[in-house]
C-alpha cells in the first residue's frame, strides 16, 4: 500500500478523508485524468503544505495544478509557489477543501469546496428530533466556491464581424 493510501485510511483520520479522496479519484477516472505526481503528509497545516509543495516544485518544473486536501495546506502551497517564482491563479491552479474563512483573504482568493457547517448542523438536529430516523448516511451538498486561484485555460474568444 502506497504512502497516500496509508494516510487516506489512517484510523485517526475521519471516514470523510477516505471518502473525499475516493470521490476525487473516481471523478478523475470518469474524466480520463490522472495525477502526474502525489505528495502526502500526516498533518494538514500550512507549514506542511509549504514543505510538500516545495519538494514537489524542486522535483518537477511542469506543475500546472495543485489539489490540496484542505485550505490550510493550500495556504502553505501559496507561499511555496511564490518562493519558486510562481503565482496561484496565473501560473498554477490551486483548489482545496473546507472554505476556511481565510481562503477569501488570500491573494488571489482560493477556489475551494465548502464544508457547509450550517446545513450539516441543521440536518443533524433534524435527525436528532426525528421520531425514528431511517438508519443510514445523510449527506449535504458541498458547494464549490469559485475564486481566482484557477488558471483560465479557456481559449481566447475570437470576435467576428458578420
């Protein structure tokens, strides 16, 4: 089992980590995409995001996108990109998870998949108050918060007169 699978399935992580990764990998498979490199770390803090991104950038000069497992890792990735002369949203796309309050304050703002805490809490209360909730898993949508950390890859539009 590779290092990433160990991190993804570690019992001290929540079940959501494995599901998050499984969803990412599943969608990439559907689209015919694959990671060209992967890095993992046990702690999801800015300094770890910085270290992992720095190591990646030292090994590869073709990094065009980073998918960070949480916004705190992305904060560190921004710093590493900057120190390597690259800019999120211009040179490298950066996408993350959680929609931490600080994600909007990064420059450029971080594109992130939001954990809808309020909706999750509402659903939990609804289940607690239900007479006999149906056993099972209850999910709420995780909206994508689009900011400016994704490189625009759309071809320039050509104006035609006619």
